[in-house]
C-alpha cells in the first residue's frame, strides 16, 4: 500500500517515541543476530531448550481440547482459571510464601504483561517509579511507555540502597512528584544475580510503608534457587500490605506460555482488572499449566531445573576462575540465570566486540541501566540456555579475547 502522506513520526505516541519507535536504532539492543553456528550465545535468559516439557504439554492440551469444553477456546475476560489461582494461593505449592485468597491473583501475559498492566493502571506522565540500576530492561520500557520518570537506585551486596531510596524520596517530595512504586527483583536479580538479604527486605519494607511507597516485587526467578530458597518475600514480610508481587511461568516452565500473575490486595487486583482491555489470557494454557502442576510433573521439573542451572552456573564459574581470574570480579549467584562480571583493565564494550569475533556473544552491562554512566564496566552472561559442557569453553575463549585486546 502507498504510505505517502502517512508520516509515522507524526502518528507515534510520546510513549512510543520514548521507547525508541521511529528512531533508526535497533529495537533489540542485544547485538546483531547471526547464523554463525560456532557462536556460544549468552545473551538471553531462557530455559534450557532440551528441558521444555513439550510431551507433557502436548498430552494436557490435547486432553483439554478433546474434552469438548468450549470455554477452553473462548474469551475468559481476565477471570483466570480458579484451580490455578487456588494452587497459587497455597504456600505449600511454592509459588508464594504467604497464604492468600483467589481474589488476590490475576493472570497476565507473563511478568511483562503484569508490568504493563501496573503502569497502565497506576503510572501517569511525570510519576516517579524507583527501579534498581541495573534492572530488567522490559520494566524500564513499560514505565517509559506510560511516560513515568525512572529513578535508578544503586545496590550493595545486601540489595537496594536505603540511602538512595531516601534521597529519591526527598527529591520527589521537593519537586512535588508522586512516587508510584519501587520496583525490585529481590531474588537472583536480573542482571546482578544477587539476592536481597532478609534485613534489607525488612528495612526497605518499613521505609516504603512509612512513606506510602508501594513495592512492586518481581519474583520471576524466586523458585529457581540452586540449593536453598531465598529469604522471606517482601510480600510476606508486609503481610500483603503495600506490596504487589509479580510472578511468571516463563523461566520455570517455558517463556512461550506467556502466563504470569499479579498477587496483592484484592482492591488493587480489582482496579487492575477494570483497566484491562485484552479480554484475558489463553484459557487452555492456564488449564494445561494447572494439570501440569496437579499431576506432580511440575514438582519434578522444577527440582530438576534447580539442579541443572546450579550445575551450569558452577561450570561457567569454574571455567572463568581457571582462565580469567585476573581479569574479572563477580559474586556467585545462589539461583537464577545470570552472572554479572566486572571487567578489569579493559573496556567492557571492547570485550563484547572482541568476544563476538572469537565466538562468544553477550550484552554489555550498559544495556541494563537507564543511565549508562552509572555502569561499572560490566557484562552479563546468561548461562541458562547454553549446554552445560559448552559453558566450560567460555573461560578459554574469553581469556583469548582479553589477551588480544591487551596485546
Ligand atoms: C526480572 C524479570 N522480570 C520479568 C521478565 C519477563 O518475563 P515474562 O516472560 O514473564 O514476561 C524477565 C525476563 O527476562 C525478567 O528477567
């Protein structure tokens, strides 16, 4: 069709422009795509392909569709599978650590959908959302779409800095701005890999509670611990007051399910429901996930995943320690999909380029900051999707890249 007369830049919303639409920069800043089969790809945190429970889902989905229940293929208007909500409510099933009721859950298109729903419901132009810097870029994009202002909060080994939250709070008060939430990933953070200590969770909860700052707790990786579960969630510390939790089956089962949930006070869940315009999630996917959990298959799967990702992380760390010990600093994560490395002696950006030539692809840490100046010369390695043995090759390749740059 002739597009003459249709200038996309005059049509784009401000929010879309803020998210980069209409600009000439790449929409996915994860490095060029490539058909180079030799590349070890550590860009994206995805479940291991070999472990996707295709056979179990094929069985459950077939049964659901063969049952002839038309509801499986109809709009569900966001009401959500009641059986799945009942499962999520019960702490013994491991999806929350606080007893809740079914009206405290609502399903969305992954955790990303939860964030979009949160912003559409609560964030106005100029509202402040506090976000750990660095953080998951999808969250940043959702806030920008609502024209919210992001204030990045730095962290130490215990988690997000109370001092920086306080600074941001005082600054917002002085400027007459409303802080709508503090978004945090306390367990096995993306990209830092860190877990917030119990004492920091309590301090942050108390600080935010006293000042009316809602906490948005992203539990995307919480079930993916290698040995021991993370400390109590901020949600459970708060007994559900002033905290909204987001969860997803993307990393524990499969990203393609596009099924996540918001968990919180029933009034908040209802308000979020009322702003919804997508007519709900896919009912047969919700049913299939329910069956996968009720059959016991999920329990076996998640136990195996914890072991697998723990082994992958160990292989990667061993390979790095043996080959690159003088060139990097990092903390070993206790769960999740990521290793965050500080690069010593050379520029992380140069390492990203050289490693690509040498057969390794991963993102520069800059991509996880709103303000790249805050970056401390880091890179992120996602180990979840790469075969265990391949991870042993990472250290030697990276060492060669370091040596070439330093030569
Ligand atoms: C912290 C965090 N939250 C949310 C998401 C998005 O997950 P989903 O696939 O459920 O939208 C990701 C994906 O990488 C993530 O790392």
